[in-house]
């Protein structure tokens, strides 16, 4: 850095106002981060539901676009860092990209207003293309904004500290992380509640505009707060196209090394030293610092691969568990809020108690050691998840394999039936009852015999890998097969269906269409808690209530005396037991992964700042964030494509991979020497002032280049 610029920065730094040893300006930065993370996580909390239930995408498309968006949010930091370090400086970059971000959030919120295209006022948008186009535009702008400012905000916060505030600088990164998680926690709790409200101009629908509008408003607040602190910030000026110079310098070093590959040339300490002929020693030293750290980052995405499965695999695991905590009921996706809650408690405990205690014991718990231990904690979290999975597996129904088929028989006939089933004892099924459980067959084609008069023999062709129910109506000869669900219902909900034994059409609330006599409805999903169904034939009606747990499936048999018994004679057949393993069992795995996160992520943030040269602080923050993006991409590729037959085995596989990676990382870390970039930079600047060789080397190189050019010209002639 030219001396004049260094002096300028130092002069500016002297002016910063302090409170309790901290620069006052960081107050604006942490509040800005809180609002921004509220905006980001709030929007993310309802995004998949918006895709699924507003845009009506299927599960696969919704989750793929969601993960791709998250990955993009962690890839764009590199763009923001280049703009900040090479062109606009961090302050302006944060402002401009925050505007892009806020616009993106507003576009996203507008895309969720169904009334804008609902000309026929039926409650569903008429022009999905417009809504999709708007939401995709909004998401791209959000990804550009959130990713672009992320490396700049952390680094800009760090820039506010002076040399004598190194202790406060470390605390800043912890407070910064606390704000991230406070924002994340509040928004993940609030936005789903906002979505659940009903709103609309022509028709009342789930209130997505409010759920996306509040995060948009918070982003505007974030921008205003940041601008409000404008007069107090220490702003380091960008130093020209630094990324351009870095790329050219690396290219030159590689080329020069190749040109001098013969043994006659003396070796140099580092391959980047081959750029010395043309480039500043300072720039070369800075590139070496950055490359050293980036090399160290290579194994890190594996941590995020495990971490990011909290939102997918662990939430799916929670859907097979029960969330009834007595006083309150937790939904499967709400389990994720345990992570920010634990962050808010663990960061102060680690900072104030654990790390000082370790230091007092004389142990050197250096940043890279902390990160390694953090990775090991995350691996243990996955072992805990595997143990929980084994417990869940014990309670799961025996679902058919791909070569098997399963059958249940429901008897709606007025008399008991004896059913002869291949290679089984004959089954006695009482009137208005079902066979005790599903019968598993290795073959698809089976013949059943019924003791009716006359005897009925029925040939069935079952579906492989499926569960089916044979419904025997009041007229047994009209028996028919109905396909059942073959996995736990989604999101911890309960699947229910009705068989109409009443003599006329029935309308049942929550069911799509009315039921003909003897017909079986399709499944409808109901949430946990007390649910009420009203049954009516248009003349009479009665109400049927039942309390549901999580993840069960029932077939309700409607009798012929339905209305005379006021719905009380409805009989339930439990096709799938409700979940019985409690969600509280997931707390240890959340605790372990969050402890790992505090050690890994907070430390990584500090480390990336402290080891970066002054003019590449944002670039290194971006490199750090990219590890997260790569982790997300690995989740998309490996976890989605390479599913193991047993979920617990997949957890153990991921844990083992992370242990292996952390061993590699610890070896790499062992050879890493911590540096003080400012000291190195100052030293080189001093050396350069007294280095007469430098000019000579440059002149020689220029002459060499000219000679080469002339040679080329002559050969052409
Ligand atoms: C919500 C997480 N606990 C968290 O703080 N983060 C996950 C990825 C990095 C970090 C964030 O910046 O959001």
C-alpha cells in the first residue's frame, strides 16, 4: 500500500469514538447484521412452502430450487468482495448491494400477491408465469445482495478496530455471530406465523405477502441503520483493481516458472517468487498469505455438508418423531430453532468460561485447533443422529421392499368372513373390521377365497413395493383394491381416509369430493391435535372428532347406522401407528452440532479476518463463505443422489467422512504458521524503500521482453 494511503487510514482511525473500549460505529454494524439476517432467514423460512403451495411445484423441484438459491447466496460473496476490495470500497459496496437486496425482497413480496393476476377471483393466480418470473428475479437479486454484502459487513466491522483493540476485535466476531442468530431465531419464529394469517383483496388466502413483506421491511431498516452510522465509520479506500493485479501476478509467476523450468536456474523459495521480476514484493507477499489460507480451506466444505443437513435430513427425521412436550407442541420444522437458541447461550459460555478456562490450564487452543475440534463435534452430532435413527427405525412399520407387496382386508359386509390367503392360516375377519395387520407377499399375483354363499374366489394382481387394502363392501362380489400410503406422512402430519358404509352419498369436511356408497376416499392430511369432521348426506349431519398425534394413518369405517348413533359408531382402523420416539431425543445432536458451529464458524470468521492482508480482507471472507456454498452443493449432489438404504448408515458415513477430513485438516493446520499481515506488510514496505535491486530487475525484464518482441518480428519478416 502506498505510504500516503496508509497514513490516511491511520489518521482516520485515530478519530473513532469509543464506548467501553469498543468503537461506537460497530453498534450500527451489528444492528445492521441483525436486521439483514432477520430478513434473510425470515424469507428462507417460508420459501419452500411458497414454492410448494403457491407456485404449486412438486417437492423435488421446490427443494432443488431452494438449495440452489442457498448455494448461490454463498457463491455471490466473491463478487461482493471483488467490488469492495478493488472498486467501490466496503462502505459503498454494502450500501449499493443492500439496495439491490431490498429491491429483491420487495419484488419477492410482490410476486406472492395472488390478487395481481387473479382476474376470475377464485383465490388462485391466473398467470403463474408472471409470479414465477417475479419470484426468480427477486431471488437472484436477494442472492446477489445478501451474498455480496456478507463478506464486506464482517470485514468492515473488523476495520473499525484499532491495533490496541485486538481483544475487543475477537469479541466483536462473537457478538456479530450472536446478532446473526438472534435475527435468525426471531424471524424463523415470526414469519411462519405471518404466513398462517389470511389476507387478500378479492379472496382471503395464506398471507405470503406479509411473510415476505416483513423481511423486506427489515432489509430497508438494515440499510437505514447502516447509513445512519455513516459519519462514524473508519472507511479504508479500495486500492484499484486488486483482483486483476492478483490474477495477472499469479499468471506471470506460473508462466515465468515454466519458462525457467530448466535445472540451470536456481530454485526459489515459493513458486510465487517467480513474479518478483515484474511485481511488487508486497503484492507477492499478500498473495502468498491469501493462497496459504485458501489452501487450508479446501477440506472445510465437509463441515457445512453435515451442518446444512439440519434443515433437510434432520427435519425429515423429526417428522417421524413426536413433538408433544406436554405444555406445548413442537412441529418438526420448528426443531431447527434449537440451533440459534443454543448459539445465543453457547457463544457467551464459550467466550467467557470455556475458552478462558482452557487458557488458564495452560493449553494452547489456537484457532485452527478450535476449528478441528468443531468439526469433530459435528461428526459426533451425526453419530447421535444415527443412534436416534436406530431408535426410530425400531418403531417404524414394516414397509414392503421393492420386490414385496402388502395387503390388508377390510370387511364392510354385514357378516364375518373367512378369507383363505396363500401360505397363511385362514383369516377370520369380523363384520366391520379389518385383518390385524398387513400381510406381506413375495409374489404379485395371488388368489383369495371367501366363505360366502356362493364362495367367491378372487384373483388379485398386487403392486410391487406397495401397500394395498382390499375393501369388501356390503355386496362382497364388488370388492376392490385401494392403494395405501407406504411411508410416513409428510411433515409429521396424519393421513386419514373414510370408507362409506352409509347407504347414500356423503360429504365430509376436508375431503375433496363427496363419497358414493361403498366408496373409499383418498387420503387427506391432517395436522397434530384435535380435528373435527362433519359428515352430511345433505339432509342429516353429525360431527366426528378425534385427537391426532404425529405421523399416523387411519382408515375410518362409516357404518350404516351413522346418523342414528350421531357419528359415534364410526370405527377406526389404525394403518400406521403414530410416532412414538420423542423429538427431545434430537436435542443432543443439536447441542453437539451447535457447539461444533461455535468452535468452527465463529473462529473461522475471526481467522479469515486476522490472516488476511489489509486490501484483501473481504476476499478472504468471501473465500470462507464459499466453503459454505460448496458444502451446500455437496448436500445437493451426494445426499440427494447417493442415498444409502438405511438412514442411520448414511449418518455414520457422513460422520466418518468428516472425521477423516478433520484429520487431514489438522495435519494441514499443523504446518500453518500464524501471521500478522500488518507487520509483514510494514516490513516489506520498509525493505522496498532501501532495495536498489528492484529497479534493476524490472529494467532487465523489460529489456528481455523487448528483445523477445524484436526476435518475433524478425522471424515474421
Ligand atoms: C443460523 C446459523 N447458526 C448461522 O449463524 N449461520 C449458518 C451459516 C453461517 C451463519 C450465518 O452467517 O448465517
